[in-house]
């Protein structure tokens, strides 16, 4: 049935007012003709069913010119109401369909969304006068001012209306005024406004009260809106709204004309006031509807009585109320057609947002009128608004409407639900996505979502934005609860489950429990969504992130989801229940027959809750995240309390540590066979508070069992992630004095097994020749070398690697490792074999690097104490260094392509020279302890510190050229690179050809990952060069001295911020300028008195516990590796390039600035 209110008919030009003077309706205000006329916006008036919901033209067409011309589609505002019954009608338009039955009245009274709670006085300036000063400057309430104005209106209509219009103009920032003559001549309103606008534009006013940044701006709008809303209410109570319609008509004429002005202050202010007036009319209409409903009930009752006169009186009252309601309806529709219809698509997003807010309040306050497609469609269209705040406001209004009336808006929801899903998943603003998720959650509660839409929103639990995960967690938990209901019915109902687990103890986590149903449902839901994500991103996973970071695996999407589920799902928060579920042998329980019947309730329960292997892996990740969240929560409580109140939190952390120490070996025993699950369980070791086992010696056996399991995992697996997790656990354990000896015993066993395996290889084959092993032995050798490199990073390995071998394998392990590096000399092989050979060489280089670092550290300590080192020992070290160096040079010199091994070998050559250069301070300070020693003793140690010969510089430059071009092509920056200098080699012609064919078949994520890899490789190589040059180990002598430095700086600003920051350390002038600025910022802060730390003693104690004499780094806290302060302390910089004078104060400022520098050069 057509129920949309028809457009307000135009006034009859022959209508008379009560004074007898014939008037005609004023034309709408139109500004001076523009030289360029925009195309007129038109809507399709076809009679198809969905025509009402068709979206209007794009926001790009929203301009003042269009709005002015589009006003012709609607009737002009009328100054007075026609008294005759005959009216000029516009052609009827299609009325919107009703989306259900009429709605019940809102329980709360109608009103605008925001009203001031108390009177507010605003600074109105010196020029404020009249009604504007009374409203905003007197401090009186809006109701008081409105009552006073109505009294003035009763005394002098024209003067009061003049004051009201002038108040509106002053609200728009216009100090010009209208006169009573302007009020009496409504036909001249457009011309008068043109004059006012011209004066306003000449004054070049850019600010007006509604958009002012003053603190009182919000109060100004509240007062303005409340005044006009209250004024309409008072006009209703005094019947002026109905008996003197000229007032509302004249107000409409001025507001409608101003709202279509091309001048933003006029348009914005008039729209705000017009929306407030219409909100007041909606409030009055609601009151009238309640009055009419009450009178109709009285009329029906009186008709059953015998008092005819009373019935006639009630009938007259009812007719009067209906007449009032008709007048109110026409006024509402008139304001809607002439203001809202044009301003909801205004070019100013603030105006559009106010329109949305007003429409939402009308729908809420008067659903019988506005809860129809003809009005709702505007909210649907504005879901695609270009402004985020407008979209957010639409969602805010829809949210409260859906909570009350979702079932009655089926047609509207079906039309715009896909857009809501799209906004929740892909909107550019996080706040809008959060609001959209809230709206969709309301639809889910009303069962108005399709299954694929539920999945689309449920998968947002894995979103990388924390606010999105927090917003969707309620939706996700509700989905799990729906699955839980079905699972309970499948088992036999809640009564059956309660009977099964009536006698289960609260702390018995190892036996089946009622909570296992919830855990199973959670695992199923996470597994389904995880599988869908995997299908969407099947070519890109954690491997890329782990490869780029070369560290612990970043948080998985399961762990990210678990972080927000922790507080919402009791089974996750009580992670002991989850651990018991994982440790239970579900496979045996599903095969065992019960004593009574095979299909008994207990057997059905066990079969229903048994997890799949994928679900177990997911739940292990959830368990790991739950333990982490539990410890973090305990730590937060601990930090929030004073020292004397921290005992409870400390005891809780100790209990968790002891429980984990018992739990992890059991989990490894069950899930340790698969590398994916083993890595997750080993990650739990990182959360252990090892202080507990250091202080409580009675629990040392538990930790020893845990170390045994960690060692077992290290030995049995060849997966890099598992080995990294196990290495991290062993390294962390060794940092505690009480656990160091215990850990060293486990490490000794691992070293014995791995060195034996390597010597077996040495006995059976020649390890220096590339390509003499098949795929299987190469994989085994690669695993052995990987484990050696991991063990070498934990503790001092000099004695193990230098130990002599047996008869069949006499060389020390370090000599074997150095010989294996010779396999890096390139020879063409099959792709799979070639990759494995490169892996073997890479791990051998890493192992040798750790050996040389440990060895130089030991030599430095001996020299610092004055102990002389024998010549034979030095010769052996020099020979080993030369052999290793020779193999490195052969590795990168034999390769033409810029592959990973070539870059790694080049960087390792720089590292080797830098490692030996750290001996400089110890050699210079060396004084033999024995009397027989002589000063010439220090000279032999200086031979260990060697520079990279100038003959290698051209090849190192060529390698850098290749890495630079590789990254430039991946990042599409190769056409912006600077041309070579005159003394540099030109770019080869074949290098200028774009090799874009390689990336054509890659997805956007894969191309981005490839770009990141090449950038990382370039920055790492450049950082090694920078450190070596800064330490004066290359490019500082010979005919080509400084050429490599200039080559590195050639494209300093062309290859991204990371590269720029790396090579900045070669630009001494820029570095000096930056350092002085930072020093100037540091000194004033240092001058301020610092408040003593309350927990200073604890901080010092923790630091002392973490110190380890045998660690690879020095005992004292060191500056960031690669910084100038680091190089200066190691005396790799013979002179400071920044200090141009000998001023000690300035040098101290520079050093303070370097200490505060957080730039990372890389290792």
C-alpha cells in the first residue's frame, strides 16, 4: 500500500491572508548565475519495486551549483498557508512500500540527540545584540528566552520575526541585519539574501560559530538547537503553531532559502536550525499522536453511552487534534522536501553528518512516519559517503534502530546488508569498521544474516588490527555458542551432560569435563575460519615473516585471536582445563567400548569432543597465548600494587612456573613428534619464571626433566623453527647462575652427538668438494651444520671446536667447518642440489663466524690481563683465518648472479675483519705481565688486524651494484637512480632492460615480500660496508681511496628511508649536524632533577642476574651495535669525524646524542 507522504503542494497564488492582501508564494533564493552550470541531478521515477532504494549520483557531483538547480524539483517555500481548498498539485510520484506493520510508540519522550543540561553563557562579543545576545550572552535558559520571544511576537509580529531572522544571520557570522519591511515582503527574501551574501563575501569571513575551534563551540550548537526545538514546543502548547500558521511559514521561507545558499556559513547554519525545527515538529507530532489515540478511546467509550452532547464534544476535540496533526505533518514534509532532500548530499561533510543525525532521531522518535523505505533509503545511500565521520554517524543511527525494529525492516536490510558487510571487512577507517561490526552483530542477534556473511565477519577475529579483533570478539563468541547448542543437542541434551559430570571435581583437569564441549566448538570454529584464510592466502604465510625477521616466529593469527578471546571465553582463561583436554588420549577413548552400550552417553560425548590433529595444533597455540596473557595480567596487578602487597601476585607467578615445568614435558611427550606442534610447546618455555627454580632447589628436578625434553627436541628435529625455539630456551636457562651448570651438562651431550655425526661425514667423504653428495646426505649434513651454528651461539665453543680428532678424522671441527666453506665455490648443478649446497655453505660460515667471535673475545681477555700468547697459537689462528677468508672470497668471486650466498659471504668477509679489529684497544694497552716480555711483544698481535686489500674493492663495488639494482627493480625505483660519476664504471646496457617478466605471475603480497627481501639484503650489505669503512679497514688507501664511499652515497635519497639512514653514517657533515641537534635536546633534559625510581633495587638486581661472564657480549651494558659510540669504544674509529675541535664539552654532548640514537644498522 502506498503510504509515503506526498510532496507539499504549491501555494495558490490567489490565496488571501486574513488582512485581505493577496500574496503569492516567494521564490526560493538562488544566487547569481554562475558562468558554468552543473548538470542537474535527476532520479529515476520508474515504477519498479527497488526504485526507492537506488543510490543517488556519486558524491563528486555534490556541489552548491547542483543543489541550487536541483531545488527546482521541489516546491518553493511558502510564506503563508493557502486558505482555499483548491490547490495546484504536482504530479504524483511513486510512494515507498511499507516494510511491515506500523510501529509502537517509543517509550521515552522524543527529543534531539544532544541538549545542554544547564544554562551556558557564551562570549558573544561587542557586536551581539537582540535575540542573539539574549540567547547566548545572558545566561538564561533556552526555554526562558523562547518564552520571552513569544511574548514579543504576540505584541509585534513583524518586529519579533525580524529579531529572529537577525539572530539566525548572526549565528552564521553575518553582522548585517534585516528590517521589518524585509519581513513584510517575503517575495523579496531571495534578493535580500543576495545582498547580504555579497556584503558577507566582501568581508572575507572564513570562520563562523558552528565550526569555530573555540571551547564553547559545542555549547553554542546545543543552545541553538535547543532554542528552536523548545520554541516549536511552546508554539504547540500555545496553539500558535496551528492558529497562526504564518509564523512557521515565514520561518520556513527564510530557512529554506538560506539553506540553498552557495555560501557555506549561511547554508550550514540554516540547515542546522531547519533540522532542529523539524525535530521539534516531530516531537510535537508524537505528542499529538498520543493525544489522538487517547481521545479515540474516549470517543469509542462515549459512543456506547447515552450522553450525546459529550460524544459530540469529544468528536469536536478529536477533529481538532486531527487538524493539528495534519498541519504538523504538512510542515514536517515541507521542511524535509526543501531542506533535508538537498542538504543530505551537500558538499560539506559536516552538513551531511548533521542530516544523518537528525534523520536517525526522527526515525527513532516517530517510527510510524519515518520508518518507511522513502526515508530509510537515505541512510542506506549514505553508507557510501566519502567522509568517514558521516559513514560512522549512519552506522550509529542504524545500530539503535536495528536494535528496536530490525524484524520490521527486512526489505531495507536485504538491500543494504552487503554494503554493511563490506564496510566491516574493508572500510579504510578502523572506527567505521568497528561501528559496522556492531550493527552486524545486532542483525546476527535478530537472525538476519546469511551463513557466508557470518563467516565473513567471524574471520575478522584474525584481523591484524587490535580494535577490530576486540570489536568482533562478541560476535565470534556468539557464533561459538550457537555451535555449542547444536553440539549439546547432538550429544543428548544439557540434562544428559549434567548427569554425566555431576561428580567431577573442580580441580580435576585430566578427566572429561563439561567444558570440553565448549573447547571442541571453539577449536572447530577457529579451524574453519583458519582454513578459509589459508585458501585466500595459500602462497604467503609465516615463512615469509620468519625469513625476513630471522628471529622467533611472529604471532600467528590464532595467537592474535586468543589474546582477545582470553577475557571472553572462561575455558581459555582457566587454561588448566584446556591443557587437560589436550593431554587426554582421545584416540583410545573413542575406541574403548563402555560397559553398557556402545552408543552410551559417555561414549557419544567422548566421540563428539575428540579433536582432529589440526584442531590440536590450534588449541596448543591458544594455550600458549592464554599462558602469556595470564602472566601478563598477573604482572600488571603486581606492578599496580605497592611493594608490601605484591606477595600474592609473586606467588601466583611461581605457581604458574611450577605448573608449566610439569606440563611442558607432558605436552612435548605427546606433541613433540611433529615440528609444528613441538615449536608451539617449546614457546611455552619462554614464559617460565626461572627465578623460581633458582631459588627453590626442591623443584630443580622438574626443571632438569624439562631440559631433558628440550634437548631431546633439539636432537630429533631438523626444523629451523623448532631448533630456534630450543636454542632460545637453552640460552635463557644459561643466564641464571644456579642453572648454568645444569644447562652446560645438557649442552655437552648435544655437542658430543653433533660433532660425532660431523666426523662420521668427514670419515666417509671429501667435504671440500661441491657436488659430490646426493640429496639425502646433503640434507643430513645441512642439519648437522645448522645445529652446530645454533649451539655455537649459546656458549663458548672454543675447546670443542679446537679439539683434535681421532685417527680417521684428525682435523679439529673448526678446520672441517672452514673446509666445508670451500664448497661455496660455484659450479653448475641441479637446482635442488644447488640449493642444498648453498644451505650447507651458509651454515658452515655462520658456525665459523661464532668461533672467531668467541676466540677473539678470549684473546682480548688474555691480553687485557697481560698474559702473552704463544707464537704457535697465533700462527694457528692466523692460518685458520686466512683459510676461511680465502674460501669466502672464492665463494662470492665465483658467482655472477646476486644470490643470497654471495651476499652472505661478502658480509661475512667484512665481519671477519671487524671481529679481529676489536683487538685494537687490547693490543695497544697490552703490557706483558712477565719481566721477560718486551714491547715488541705487542707488535706480533697487530698482524692479526688486517685491512681488506684495495684489489678487492672493485668486486665489492660490483656486488653492491647488483644488490642495489635488484632492490630498485623490485621497488620500481630503477628509473630514478642517479647516473654514475665520471670516475665510475657506466651501467651496462643489458642491466638497463627491465626484467619485469619474473614478477608478472606473482600476487601483490608476493611482490611486496620480494621487495622487502631485496631491501633487507641491500641494507644489510651496505651496513657491513659502512662499518668496515668507518673502522678504516677498507677504502682508505691506494689510488681509489674513497671511491666505494662515494658509490654508497650516490643514491642515498633514492632507495627509501632505511637505506638513507644506513649510509648517513658515511656522510660526516649530516651526521655531525644531526648529532649536535640531539645533543642540544639531551642536555636540557639531563639538567632537570630526576625523580628516584621506586624500584631501583629490583632493577639493579634483575640486571645483575642477567649478566653472564661467558656470554658473547661484554659484561657491561654496551651501546647499540654499529653505532658510532660502539665503534669508538672498540676503537675501530681512530678519530671522530664529528669532532672538528678539541672541545671536551662538545665531544661529551656528541657522545650523549649517540647514546640516545636509536637507528639500527644491522649485524
